[in-house]
């Protein structure tokens, strides 16, 4: 008798799930008419980011190329023209190719990037008719001129702690004009009460 | 008033001229040395006098000379260290300016003892007056045959060259002095080989301080026994102390070794100026500070070392209680940062870092962790540098932490000096 | 226990080392690494950087710099005690506080000592919140050297190199203390012949090469052991390759020859490999007198048709940049098949003949008492030799220059200007005179000419006296010594009794491999007795004496085949009726040649080169031949095939074995002679120190010391000629005296990346790759089949890869597409 009751309870439990799902909306999406939300950290096609001033973040350091387990990235670096820099710093990527057919979307490249220049974004609809169309060049990967985002970085890259005990101008980078903060940002010799101890060296004196 | 050995003749009018100097028993010591002693006996004589080097380390002079090989098959040289650049020190300047012949006589005695025919006086570039006086004195002495070929009819010849440095503190370090004298960059050299074996131009070289050599004529004139009767058991004789800072009568005072700091500051210096005594730096900027508790410490090599400082160059700097110790440290370290030669890493980078931290603290941006940071940076410099300059840069901070930790704490927590009272912490 | 040994204890290991050994060297011998920046085994220690501080028991100052402290009896040293670790961390922290965070843009990143040691011994965090010191970026201090002063850690290696090794005014320290910077003398540029060495010496990225800036990263390179192809000294180099492109050459230490240094002339010689004017396809002059590209088949056909009836009207001129294998195959083509007596190399006029023994060696400078430079200037033609002479001068040698020697005159103790041959015969007469006078050798050192205040003496008597007193004399002659009237110098020196190797006469030859070519008989006179084996193997070969190179250049033959040389640049040269040139770059001969063949450069094929003092060295192929270029031996082989020969050796290895079996001078030689292990670049397993526990070194057996294990970049490389190929995927051979990184990894329970299996041999375009070389396949140019080797490598055309390597002939595209799939699989399996 007990066994019958147990069976019935089990049956009831099972059926309750069936009926619950029967009443719910179907999960199937009518792709491509309908598109499903992709998790924020999903890794799709690469994007090369820019700074606010339009300069490229990528400095062509080749760390992503070095870390890429699939050998999907090829970079050639070049020295920046000082007048018309492409990136901040001394070098930039002249050639930046990603072979999407080789890429395994592991995300090592974005982790290795010292300037947060490359991220894997949510564009997962990657298909092409030719091999060439899936070889991304720098022009294809770069954010359009004028836009400057950090991409998915903010979802996985931990931010530096904000709870510093005593925030000094050296950390905030603020200079309020007082001699104290001048010292903290490395210009302690700017004390207005005294004459400068020694002539300050200008950058590139001997250049 | 203690016996005067070095400065005995200083007050005589025109003593920098050779005539006056000779009238006042000048060059008597040299004559005695040349006539009565062989070089070896002379070294023993100086050993017996108990004279110790006055440059800072207090190494027995006679012993130093005896290290020089007798017949190395190369020339031997004497370098007189007159690159007096320790902050607070001003004794060599007076000795050169007022008693140039006494120094030259000392040089001649030393060279005779060690068998040197070529001496160099490395004088600090800023001492232009002293340089001119010395040049003139050398000329006069050569004319009177106290220097030059066959001095006083003997077969001992000596040529003295006065060389001006370019005003680098590091060139007071003996091996850097040699480098500078050779025309190279004033970088200290590796030891061994020590200068006594391989010094100037890779030849045996004696390096003595001006004060050490200026003492020699008097020792020769009055006897080694007389000299060794002065001073204490292990620190014989007298010493010129340069009193500066917050005292009423700063200046050079020659005292018997063993005289206390209290004697120097209160009797000679006329007491502390503008407040109470707070700290004393007993041996130039590179010596650790002492406090008023140490006033009765005798100013000889052993006693000061026992009190946790060093006799150094004999520059006693007095600091009164209106002075902020942190700012004092900053001031001293700015000197060492400026003067670091840049050869070795801890000194080159460490002194700059110390100055950076202290500057930031003094300007009100100290952090509590800066105290430990300062201590750690000092520890990292200490003992790891090529020459003692790096160690010197830490001594003031380390001693200040020992005696006045609260001043640093105050800066770290309140952003201002303890003397200014508690201010609102600067917010940024 | 010998008296000159000292017992010391380092980290608990007891050992006995010779007196005067530096602690850092002693520790290295038992495999304990002490980090160094300023220390360099070829320069005097300075003790500036302080990163080598170790704790020594019972010392006044407990922390002693290992690079300047010599061992003392019963010394007890701790390199891993708390104090030592703390001091090392402190020094690294000090170095880093003013070091910019440039690693992503710095050329040195990846092979930077500061990075490496910071990871191993650094504190792992920063406490510095102040402003860093700043200088203006990248200042060009010399023609080829770029300086970044911010990155400099003031180890003074570059300054000391200029002062001590190159003995000239170059880089100096400007200003002092924290503001110190490296610079040049006011208004001077650092344009030394040896300036490139400071780039290698720099432990950080402060000094970088103009040609290498931002070109490549160390981790994507493959390193190959090569031989310099600029001078006949046989300087050892490391060829660094990125994606089948040579990006830089570095010195490779060989104490016998280069002492680890490399002159700029050689260092930048790789620029020619990828230069735009390389000849990359065969060309034939058409009716309009224009050179037009043709297929290999057409070009070879044209040559074969042009061979004249009279074989003695054919001349073969061989450039000395070619290897022994090249020379051998050309000899086979000329004397063996064409049956012409005219097969010579381009510098045969300088030859002293095979009967002369020259005992002088490059390393003879080190222990020589007198270095006697006769005639033309050795420093002008052989830059690397100048450094060796200077090393001798620093040791004890007197430099005597007789003749005209402007480059060395500042260093000469004695100099006599005049006609070298006359002065030599005068000198030799005086030296042969008996003398009763007591001669003392080297006197108390006066200031030498290169020291302050020293002067070059022109005193003939003193000079003669100096030579009389000398025990070891090295006579240096260079170039065309017959032209200088010094052809008898070797015999004279033998008469004087100076022929004690490595001293005696050293003849610095022009070109690269003349000695190699002479040893296989590329000279006009044929030595019939010495080459019996050859005559037997090559039936009916021509054994007459032939024309000299100068005669060939003057158009004495109807047809001239010039391989890697430029006959029309010679004086009084005249174009023969038919001129074939195999060349790498266009020159005077190319302008007039009827057929031009693309020739591979030395890094593109394996080859053996014999240096001027007789060292036989192996040069490893580093890249595939560019375009359609082929090595000379392969072209010769093709021509031999067309002349009906069979059974020809198929690769350099086989050619060299044939050389060994046929030539008396190189009897028994094979490539196995060169299989001595090479130096692997990284000395310690980098992984083992990244947060992992330190390996217990005591568990690893101590091996015989031989090679510095911490060796900084400039000194990497083998001390033996012909080191193996240093490939990323390949298992490096163990180096004596160096702990095998894999052993340490095993102790830690880690898999060392090098334990993985080597990649399978690549195949390209169906052609089988043998010995790193793809055999030439000649097909008619009209055919759709590929006309030459496919550039195979890691990347193919459509995948990622360098775009500039697109120089693929049209005929190959079809094949490329077909081979795509195969290529992909190979790469995936091969490369990690």
C-alpha cells in the first residue's frame, strides 16, 4: 500500500514538471529573425579599441600573438611618426591580422593585452563565403573613428581597489596648485617661498 | 684652554708667508726629520706619537705609511686630501689658508718617511683662495729649498703639485679622489687593491688628510712623547673641531681629544642659540645624530662610536629645539642625493627615493605607511652600497627615527611638523 | 689538493676553485645562479649594480658583491639566505623605481635581464608612488644605435665596452647621481665599427638597433647558429629569424675566433638578404638587350646550348662567399664534366700555395708578446681582428706596425712607415744577427700609446730589441701579400723560429672562404698527386693548369660562368662572348651578363666554410631560399645533370661527404663533425620561478663546468663551430656544465615545454624536404606545374602571415591552393 502511495507521489511530481513546462512559453528562438541575448562575457569576434582622442590602444607589442594558442594573430609593428602618431607610445601595429578560421575564441589575447586594446565582443555570427573574408585585417577589427569603448573588458577585468587609506595626489594625479600637492606629483621643488634649489632639468636637454 | 698643536701659530700676522713661518720655528721639524732620522725610524716615530688620521676613519697614520712597499719598482705618490666637502666641516680651509707652510712641511716629512718624490694636493675646486695661497707657498718653499730637488742638501727630492677638483663630494673618498686626479670620472674604485699597494696610476699611494699632515711638524718639533701625552688612552693629541649650527660662537676649535661635547658647545661655542639643545651631529652630515643626553660624551673616536655615532670629520652641528628634525633630514639627504656619484644602484636610486618621500611628507602628503617605507629604504641602502656615501645618507634618518620618532609620525598622520601643532589633514 | 685551489662553501655545497676566482663564477660552476647586470666575463668587474650581493660569513660588511669578491680560503657564502634575498630584492626595487613601464613597446622585452631577474628575485609589488625620472624618448646616439635613457640601469657595460674592449671614445656617462645618463662626447656621434656590440651588451632595452627597432619579439624568433659571411675570419653569429625572415644577427661566443664580439660590418650584413634589389628569378638577355625573366629550365637550357666546342674556352669563376660544397660541385662541373682547366676562386692570386704552413691563429693575439703587422692594414679589411689585437695589447703584446696602417696607428707601440717588403728584409737581417747583449723582454710598462700620455715610437733599434726579447711573435699580413712583396714571409718566420702555434704568421685573406676553396683545388695549378682519389672518381677530368682569375676577367675565355663574384669590376676586364652570372644582387657583371641566375645567400643553405686560420665551420641554413634563388652547388648539380652526369649528391650533406671522401685536405670530413651541442638561449626554466617553489638544486648532480649558465644575450651561442639549429620546437642538446632545465622541471613535477616531440618535417608543394633543402625541380616554363620550390613555412598565403612574402610565381598559385589542406594539418601538428 505504502508503495502505491509512494509511486503516486512520484508520478505527481513528475507530471507537475511536465505541466509546468507545458504552460510556459517555448524557449526556441526563430533565429535569425529573432535574436537571443548573449551573456555579457561571451567571446565573439575581436575588436580593436581606441582611446578617447581617437588614437589606437594597440601598441603592437605582440603579446596577444605570443599567447595565442592557435596562431591566429599576425602583427607587424612599426615606429610611430612623432607628428602623426597612430597610437600612444613609441610603436603601433602596422599590420594586425586575425584569422577567424584559426581562432578558438579562448580570450587569451584580451587577457594578455597590456593596454586593453583587443577584446572579444558579442558578435558571434561569423560566417563567410571565402577564406579571405574571414581573415580580419586591422581596418576590419578597429572601432570606427570617433567611438571609444572598452568593450567587454569591464565584465572580467577587475578594477583597482578604491579603498586606499590615504589618497595622495600622486595616486589621484591631481595638482591643486599648492606646494604640497606639487611635491606629491613629483614637483616638490616648486615651493613658492623659496628660490628653486637647483635649475630644473628640462626634458631632452641633451637630446 | 687646552694645548694647541695645529693652530698654535695661526694667529701670527703674516704666517702664510714663508719668512714669518720660518721665524716661528717653521720647517724645524723637517730639518730634524731629515737630519736625525732614517725613513724607517721616522715611521716608527710617528707610530709612537699615536697620531691617527683625521679624515674620518681614524686609522693610525704611521701604520698606514708602513703598508707602502719599500721598493715596488714603481714611483710612489702622496695625495693630500683637501677635498673638504662634508657639510659642517671647515677646518682644512683654515689650515690651508692660514698655515700653508705647515701643511707643506708635513707633506715633506711624510714623503721623506715613505720615500715619495711626488706629492699631489687635491684641493676642492671651490677653495680658490686656498689654491692660490698654496701655489704661492709651494713656490716660496721651492725657492728656499724646503721642496724641490735635494731638499736642504740631502738627496731627498720632492715635487708638490696642487690640483683643483671640481667640487664633487664623492671625490673626498680616497679612491674616487685618485680617479678624479687621474682625469677619470670621480667614481670610487674597487678595494682591494688598496691605494697603499695600487693607487694613483697603479702605483703605491699614501692618502692623508690636511689636518693629519699639519700635525706632523709640531710632533717633530716637540716630540712624539709630548704628543702622545695629549688626549685619551687611544685617541692621542688634539683635534680641530668645526662647530656650527645653533650656537652663539660657531667656528673652528682645537681641543684635546677627550674633551666633552658639553665643553665644546657651552664653553667654546658660548651655548646654544635660540632655544634648547635638541640634537647634535658630532661628525659631519654623515654621522648619526645624538641628543642632549649625550652632551657629556667625549669627542674622541671611541667615545662617540660607543654613543652610536662617529667622530667623522670633526664637524659638530648643533640643532636647537625650534628645528624640525624631518626637515633637517630632508636637507641633509638633499645633499647626499645631489652628491651621489651614480655608480651603484642603492645609493643612486635610494637617496633620490628618500628625498622624494621626505619632500612629500614635509609638504603635507605623508602617509602612515611612509614611516615603514623610509625605514625599509634606509635598510635597503645600508650596507649594500659600493662606498660609504650611501650609508651616510641613511644615518641621519635612522638616528632621527631612534630619537625623534614622533616627529615623523606627526608628519605622516597630520601632514605637518610637530612644531606647528596639529593641522587638518590635507584632503585631496 | 693543489696549492692554487681554495676550498669554499656556497649554499652548503663544498667546492674547490682556483685562487682568484670570482664568487659569481664559482657559484656558476656548481649551477647556482647569481644575477648580474654590470658583470661581464670579458670585462673588468666594477661592482656597480649590486644585484649580485651575497652573504659571506665573518665579514666586516656581510653583504658582498659576488662579481668583485674573489674566493678566500674557507669562505662560507649564502646566496639564498634571508639577507641575500632581501638585498637582491632591494636592489631590483631600486632599479625599477625609475624604470619606465615600457615592456610592451620595448624591443628587449622577452630577453630582458631586468624582466627575468625581477620575476625570479623581485618583490612582486611596488611601493614607489613618486614621479619617475623622465628623459626624452629614443635618442639616436649613433648611426645604428638608438638610446632610451629612461630604461638605462647604469650598469656601464656599454661604456666599459667602448673604453676597455674597443679602446676608443664612444659612449660615456653624462652628469652624476640620479641624473646620470649615457651619452656621447659633446657634438660627437657614436659611430664605432663595433657599435652594435653595446646593443647586445645592454641588459635592458636602453640601447637598441636602428635596424631591429620594433621589428620582432624574441619569443617568435628561431635562432640558428651561423658563420659570418663578410670576412674570412669565420666569426660566429646567431641568426635570428622571424617568419622566415632574418631580423638580426648577433655575436656567438667562440673564444678561438671572435671572443663573443661582432663588428657592425657583419652585424648588419643581413640587410642585404631581404633587400629590394635581390635577384630572385633567372633572367636571360633577349634580342633587345634586355634581361627578361625566364624559367629555370629555359635559363639552364640557354647555358647548356652556349657551351663552346673547345672546353678550354670555358671559364668558371667562383666567389669566395660560397661554401666548400658550392666549390666542390662547381669543380665537378668544370674540371669533371666540362673538362675545362679554368676553375678558380676569385682571390686565388693571394694564395701562398698549399705547401706553406701558416701557424698563426686569431687567438694567438692573446698571449703574443709582439704583434707585428706587416704591409696593408688588417683592421681595415678585418674589423673583428682589430678587437682581437686590442685584447692582445691589453694583455701584454706590443704592437709593431711596419708599412701603412692608419687604423691601428693610435695603438702601435712602434711604427715604421715605408715599403713593407724592404723594411721586412732589413728587419729580418738584423734579427738573424747573433748578439751577445743580454736582452730583457718586456720592460716596465711606460704609458702605452693608447693610454694617456703615451706615444708611438719610431725608434728602429728599440723596435728590434723589443722583437728580440719577445718569446711569442704573431706576424699579421693581409690581402694580396705577393703584391706587397711579402710572399716569403712564411719561410722567413719559420727561419726565425717563430712558428709555434698559435703564433707565427697569420694571413688575413680577402673574401670569406678562400681557404676552403683552395683546399679543394679551385686554383689555376692542379695538384695531380694530391688529388688521385678525385681523378679516379671523375674519370677523364681535366688536370691541366688553367687560367688565373685575372686572366678570365680579361676575357681570355669565350664563355665565363661567374658564381657569386663580379669579374667585370676587375681592372681591365672585358666581357667574354658569353657571360653567365649567378648573383644575389645586381652589379657590373649583371649589367652585361647574357644569363643571370638567382643565387641563394649564405643563410639560405647549409654549408661549410674554412676561416683564414683554417678553422672548419658549419653554417646552418636559417631561412628558405628567397624567390627562385638556388645555392650554387644546386645550380652546378643541375648543369651536371644536363651534361649527362648521374649519381650526383642530392644535398649539402652528401656533397660534403663526397668532399671528405675525394679531397685529401678534408679527408674523412662529414657533417657529423659539427654535431657538437650548441648553446641554448635560455639558461633557467622560467616557469619554475613563477610562483612555484624553488627547485632544490642539491638534488641535481653537478656537471662539468664549461659554459656560463646565466650568460647574457651577447654571449649566447656555442663556443664550438657548427652548433646545432636552435629551434623553438626542437629539443636543444644538453650543454655541459649547465643544468638541464628539463631536469629541474622534472624535479618540480612539471612538464617542460621542450619535452614535447619535435615537429614532423614540413613538406611543401609535394617536394620532399631533405636536410632543410628542397631539391630543385626543373620543368618547362609553359607548363602549369610549379617551376621551383614553394616557400613553405608556418604560414601559408591565405592564412595569417607576413604579407611581404607574396613573391610567389603565378604558376605556383594553383598548387598553393591545392596544398592548403595539407599545409594546415602539418602546421597544427607541428607548431605549438
